[in-house]
C-alpha cells in the first residue's frame, strides 16, 4: 500500500473534491440497489396481486431511481476525473523540480529514456488508477456490501448460501494480485529500456545514418520492443485468465439459486415469486462489483508498479546538498583554491588525487592533459556538480587510498590501522592527509547555497546546448529579466550580433531543437553571449574553439577575450594561442598535477609542457601547410563554418 497511500495523500490535498466524488458514487450505488426492491413489489403487488393502480407509481419510482443513479454516477465520474488531473499536475510538477535539483551523479546512474518514461507513462498509469481505480474499488466494495444487506432483507436462507462466495472472492483477489504485480513491474521497467533506446536513436540519428547502422539499430529497437511486447502479452494473459473467473463463479451461483428458489416456490415454501425474481436480480448485480474488484486489483498493481519507479525519483537522496546555514555570496570575487582535493565517482577509483592549486581573481588558467587525466572532473567540482570525497587519504607507492570511518586503510585485501594520524604500511610510516576542500574567496564552496554559487559561475562547452526557443530567449536564459538592449550588447561582445540582424526575425528567430538551424561557430558565440549576459565571476571554457574554420575561430577568440576580461577563467584547450596567453598553465596526468606555471617558466623547465608545446606547434604548422588557400579564402567569406 506504500506507493498507493502516498498517491492518496496527493488526492487528500483537495479533500472536498476527493470525498465528494466518493460520496456521489456511494449515493449512486444506493439508488441502484433499491431497484430490485421495487421490482419485487411490482411482481408481487401489481402483476400477481392485480393492483393495477400501483403500476404507474412503481414505474415512476423505478425510472426515478435509474435517473438519480445516472446523475450521481456522472458526478462521481466528473469528480474523479478532476481530482486525478490535479494530483497528476502536482506530481509532475514535483517530479520536474526534483529532476532539476538532482546532481550529476544521479543522471550518471539513470538513463534519460528511463526517466522520461517515469515522468510521462508511469505517471499516466497512476492517473488511470486515480480516475478509475478508486471508483471501481470503492463502488465494488460498497455495492458488494450493500447488495448482501439488501439480499439479507429479502431472503436470509438464500443469502446465507451466497455468503459462501465471499472467501472465494478474497482468495481469488489475493492470488491475482500476487501473480500480476511482478509482471506489471517487469513490463514497466522494460518500457523504460525501450524508451532509452528510442531516445538514443532519435537524438543520435546523424551518427546512426553516418555509419549506415540503421539496420543494426532497428534490430536493437525491435529486440527491446519485442521484450516489452512479451511482458505485456504475459500480463494480458493473466488478466484474460483471471478477470472472467469471478463473473463465472456468480453465474454458477445463480444456476444453483434458480434450482433452489424454483423448488421453494413450487413447494410453496416461504418465498414469493417477486422475492425470487428480485433476489436473482440482486445476485446479478453482484457480477458488476466482482468485475470492478477484478479491474481495480489490476489497476492497483499497475499503479503500484509505476509508483515504484516514479517515487524513486522523489526519494533518491542527492549527494550534493545545500548547507543548513549558507554564507552570503554577494561579495563574490573569484579567488579559487584547491586544497589536497581527491575525487572519485561513488567511492570508486580516484579520478583526482591530492590536487592543490591557488588561482587569484581574474587569472586565466589553461588545463592541458590527455583523455582521462582529470581536466573535466576538476572544473566540474567548482560549481559542485559533484562533491569531493570527505575521506582522509593515504598515499602509498604513488597510489591514493581512502581511510574508512573506522580508521582502516585497505590495501590489496590487507587492513592497516590509523594511529594518531599515521599509518604503518609494511614498515612505511605514512601521514594521513585530512579531507581536501575547494574554497572560493577563502570559503569552502559547500558553505554556499547551490543557486548562489552556480549563478556566479559561467560555462561554455565544446558542444553548447541551445533550447528550441528564440535567439533572444537563449541569450537571456541566465537572466530572463534582461532588456533587449542588454541582450544585444552581449551579442555584440560575442561577435554574433551582425549575423542575427541578417535573419528575417532577428532576435525573435526560432532556432529549432538544440540549435540545429545554426552552425557550430554560431552556437558557440550564442553560448558566449549567454555567459556574458549572466556576468559570472568565474568562467569555465571547455575547448570552445575546436572543429571550426579559421575565420570562425578568430571571431570566437575575440568573443572569448571579451568574455574573460576581469573574470577568473578555467580553459580546457589545446590551442597554442590560448595556452600562451594564460596566466597559469596546469598539466594534468592521471588525476594529478604533473606541472604548473606560466608559459615561459614551463618552457624553461624543459619538461612535459615543453614537449606538448613542440608537438602542438608542429601539428598547427602541418595543418596550415596542408590547407588549400583557395578553400580558406572561400570559407572565410561567410559565417557558416559547417
């Protein structure tokens, strides 16, 4: 009942509406239950008793009961529909807010298609239960109880016979629920897998077509689709087997009742023809609540399975949280310090190990290193997309090991105890290092409110994400209250204003999903304009000039110069011009800082950077020689770099 009771809690937020439609359904059921009693009187008094003067009043009463039943049934349906819509509205809103507040670790563990399926299809399944499930279960139970009460008033002996069906009904419901729930849950999970595969292929359709992989991906989709079909067929098979069984039991019961009642009437026992007809009618009315209970159990199990998946989003605990007493960030300057920072994804191998850096406000820091060296992980820690490890650490033979809460270091299956801040590992007395921290302006970033921190940090990625809205709305995404003049000033500084003015709708131009109507360089400059308008104190640039032509690179570089002015900037790049102009160059290798210093200092040291610099210089020279001057001139004439 856990997830369904939580769902009921949402419905109880509008108690008058919730209890209103249940009350209307109960009143409608009561009117419906009186119709067999009227039928008894019509048969015994009017037809057999020849009291024709009662025919019209009883007919009117019979019709009136039917009309009132229809009215209250309609009110119950309308009330349940409105109540379910309010609940789903609230639930979807909370789910969206929860998803937006999740840290990146949550998205690392959950596929986008799965999450979308939970927010859309699973929520719709719960809405179906809210609309139908409550009503059919409530009406089914109410009509079942009410019918037995009315039957008792007609014939005690026949009702006692019908009581034998009650344990059969509950055994049936229990067995059905136990069988069908895991099947529905499996089907919902498989639907999430199918949604993920479909989402990947839709978003990555260019890659699929570029590698002529349509057939392979179609087979993959067909395989997951077949898996979903098999599970749904299995669920349908169970429903098809179980749901007709209850009505069949009542049909058999009616057959026995016809024999017993007919015998009683023929032998002139204590049963009138009208009572017999009315009782058979009441037994027939038990078929509907039996069906309702059967349907309701199926809906309940589907909704419960969907609730497992949906409430998982709301219940998952974020690793990155706001502090209880956040500090004021209004005086943000932008001095960044890494103090012995180590980082791993969920307790795995360390991605960063003992990183220490001091960056003054307004400095430009260039990060160099091979794939997997930790550059991106390092900059993702600054806006707290992830939090650094809280464990103390020990460095042994070049590797970093975490100290458990019990003061134990585990190395190759052997445990070593920490004593007074030191640990003896095979005769080596090693000092335990305290957990690291990242500070901005001397304050641990975990003391800032997340929104305050991130509003002061701008990011421009290699493949910037743009929304399928207008150019103006994309630039003003971080400052929706910005005026058109402010948006235009940002666009001018980002070297994109002239291009925007060539468009028919200018800043009101819709750019399509993810900016598909724009070239790579244009998207980069829009992202730079967005960062400029947000006016962050700290800036993170992830290889923002890769894969563009010479003219576009020049425009982006100029835009970046405007953007970086007066801001603390971290640049992940392999462009020599950018690296040379950096105030501090940091060489990352296997999660550690291998070298750091200015361009001149690192060249003079003739270390790793000097080798990288020579390699990049040779690569750029080779690239410039291999380019056809005519092609460069032709490409430079326009603003389309794709």
